[in-house]
C-alpha cells in the first residue's frame, strides 16, 4: 500500500525541517503533501526552497530517508486555518492510506507505522492515534486535558463511539473514506467534524496508542479557548446529523 502523509503548516519554522526529516525516515513508499497556510515566520520560504531543491538538497540528513519519497508543496494564498489546509492537502493525496501529520513535532512520525497497521491488516477503515492510552507523554496543562476529555465524551455520546481522544491530530484513513468526505470546517473544528462524519458512515474505526510531546504557548502552541467553544459547536452540529445509510 502507498501512503500519503498530509502536513498542514502555519508558522512552524523552528521544527519544520526536522519534522519533514523524520517523516522521510518512515520506511514506506510514500508521498508527502505539505500545505503552507499563509505562514509569515519563514516557513513559506523554506517550503519554496524545498520545492525548488528537492529533498536531497534541502534536508540536513538526506541519507536517513527511507522508502520512496515524493514531495508536493502547496501554498495557500492566505491563512485560512488547519481545516482549509487539510482540505487542500487531501485533494492532492493519491495514496491508498492518508495520514495527518502536524509539523510541530508534538506527534512522533515513528508512530505512523503503528497507526496504519489496522488498515494494512484489513481490519479498519479509520484509525485514531490516542494520547491517553498508556504511552509516554509530556505532562502539561490540566485544564487542556479536562477540556479534551470533555469534548471527547460529548462527541462519543452523540456519535455512539468509545474513543479516548477525539481531538488527536493522528488520524489515518483509507483513501476512499477521506475522499468521500466533504470538509466544511476551516479551522480546528475539523477534528470533531471528521470524527462525526466517519461515525455516520458506519465504518470500522480503530484506536491505537501514540506518544505525545505537547508544546507550551511559549513554544508556539496555537489552539485556544475559542477553539474549544467552536469544537463543542461542531460536535453538536455534525453529531446530530443522521447516519449514512449503508
């Protein structure tokens, strides 16, 4: 199976090169679709350089690349949000499995092999990578944890699921699944939207543990309380829609 890894980027210059380096080290035939969402910190210029030079001339350690690596760089005309960036990236993904990877290194690309295994085995259509089921993670904000678990609880109630981490970045899809979904949310509301929509499609949904190295706001973390309110709105908006008939 060929893998597509979609990476939305917004002002991630300090970690961008290392994130792409780690993604290329995943030992699979893969395409890497990178979408810059109107960055202003130099990330956009770095990606333009990547597009011109290719991986061999851009990565600090090109010898560590594994598998086949085809890279596509898409530049959004202006900042529109993570959901909008992913919508653009999914539109260019051609692999059999599509995975979301953030560029901030909170999630370790070495976990991608574990994340996609239930799909490779033919057991799952969608896999969520949970930060809350027994793997090492950085200890950070208590109230973020409370909000995340509260949002997951309400999402589970409306979608009749038993996920532990609805808000996780790491989600993997069979390509037919993600291409059948019309993404409506432009910002972080894409997480509850995707969760509700795959739940309504009567798919085989799995969850696997992933490691997590959370950032502080000083490190560049972007999500805030307004995004939490929007997430709750999206949970209700998409969670109350009828299921798709098989």
